C-alpha cells in the first residue's frame, strides 16, 4: 500500500479523459445536437467501485442506483467481490495508477483520509453547506467526512460491529435462555451441542477473525482502555491483562464452531476442528437455516438475513457481545467522488446530495442492515435491532469506539498487520495468548505513534 500511495502522489492530480467533443458539421446542426446530447448523457454516468456483492448488499446498492435513475443519473457498477474491501482497494489503486479511476469509490475511515491527503478526491463543501450536513449529520459522521477542513465524501450508513446474533427458533425450540454474559454463552453452547446443533458460526477468513476479536477486546478491556489501545496506540495499554483474556476468549469461541459430527458425538466436548475460510454469507446462510445458533459479526448480517426473509426480533435476536452492551463499536460507509474529470463533477455532486437525503437514508439502511447517518430521521419503521443501534449511537452518553478492522482507526498497513497477527494466533493452537499479546506489542512498537492526522 505504501508503494502505491507514493506512486499515486507522483501522479496527482489524476486526470480521467472526458468524452471527446462532438464533431462539427457543415451541412447542418442536427449531428452536432446529437453529439451534444450524447455527451450530456455520458456525463450523467458514474462508475461506482465498491465491495457490496452479497444479496443484501446488492439490493441496497440497486436501491441507490434506482433512486439515481429517477434523477437522470446512471450508476455504472464496478463491484469487486471480497469481504472487508481489501480486493476493492487494490483494484482502485491499480485503476488510478493506469489513469482509469472510477468517478465514485467506496472509501472508509483512514483509507478515505489517505486518498484525500493526496488530493485525489473531489471536495464536497458546497453540497454539505447546501444540505446542512453539519446541522443534520451526527458529529462523529462529519468528523469522518472532513479532511483538512474539507468534506471529501458522502455518507451512507453506520454499522455496529459488536453484535451477537441468536437464532430464536433454536433457542425457543430447545428452551434455552438467551445469554447475556459469557457464562450464559457457554451454557447455551453446551445445550445446543447436546441437541446436535453446532453452537457457533465462525470463519478463518482473516478479516472475519479480527472482527470477532476486536469485539471481544472491547468487552474485556472496556471502552476507555480500548480507546487507549486502538485510537491512541498507547503501548502501556497493551500490557493490560485484558488483551491476553481477549485472545483466550477468541480461541474459546472458535472452538465452539467445531461441527457436532467432528467432535465424537452430540454430547461430547468440542474439539479443535478447523472451520476453514468461509465467506461471511455462508455463515449467515447456516445461521438462518438453523445449522448454527450464534454468530458474532457486524450488522451487515442483518441486511443479509433480511434478503433471506428474516426479521430481527422475530426470527433472530441481536444482542451485544458480552461486556459491550453500552458501547457502539462502529464503522461508517462512505462514498468518495474521485477528482479529475470536470465533466462529471455536476453528476458527482448530485449523487452526493442524494446519498445524504433523509428519505434515502431510511430506505437504503433498512435494506443494508446499517442505520442512518442523520440525527433528524424517524427510525420507527426499521426493525428493533436497527432501532436499538441507532438510539445507542445517538445517545450522547454512549461510548462510540472506532473499528480498527474496518478502517476507522488504523491506516491500511497497520490494519493489515493487526489482522495478520490475530489471524496467525487463531490458526496456531500452539501459540499462547501471552505470546500473541507480545506479538501485538511488537507490532505497535514497529508502527510507531498515532499519526497526528488520525481520525478521532
């Protein structure tokens, strides 16, 4: 990433060639008019690079595209498969280096800041002022959109990461008490396994492992210590026993994902079966079908469950990961407009205005599983899980802590190194939690102090 950023800096500002002017005609004005009309249509087309490829995500993106079409704008889809967005970021780098940057790209958190610092993003100050974003968006959202006092992206939705999903049909059928702490989780897991149900859905895909881990870290450390670790990068904070406990909890949770038929019978204790690197949508499908009963993940899971016909509070419960009920571990989705093609700027600004619109905020987030970025929208029509998430985030007393894994706290290099460290621990049964803690401490020393422009 560092080498690519350096190359991008040398190329800035990137210029994407505009459509060629219409050829003039000596026989009349009809061909020129047709050419101008064609150019005008092309200038309403916006190539959008993103990583929303699951059924729920696709439905949400299609909804935005349909609302754009109503305003004469055309969404040209540039979806790149791969949970966590790593593949999409690589494609964006490569396309920009070739001078073929899209007009719109999904860039969140620190990745957004890096691109803005290079001067590659269109400033949307006029849009923000006309639509009073400062007065209507949550302050935490505005802080994500601002780089050097300029608005550089349009907001879409707020995801909560620290969710524990429970399959209500299984819990009701087996008369198991929904857990509210780790002791309850373990009791539920034992009862589920005795009934022949794999207790937990889990994937060894690196970003998914780290997503579970950071939620557990928040639970073990608490919001204040988590902030010292993740936001302030306080090396002394990484000496705290909460970090070792978090690694122990991760291993315990992963072991609960061992299939019943891999553990010597329905009543036997779980073994150390390898869950394998499965797509998050596969975990959701297993959960919805009752093949697993518990899942820790971000609330994009709710969007996918909605696409499968399920509803929060009716088919599944969305509780907080134990120890995190009063905190909101968040990630904010944003779309940035790439600078360089003046002919597209008006269309880009119109799209940005649409994304912040109150009506679209409700309809889009209802599909996506996230919650609106605006403070002034009614959320009664969202499911009970979304209402809880929104009201928790809106409460001034709520500790709102940024997700490291989902680019809210670390740059791409630091994020990837953190994910790799956690992933290696998960896959190596011989590595102790204490050793993993020392590896993270060494990583933080190598990364150095928090950059002065890191997001708050």
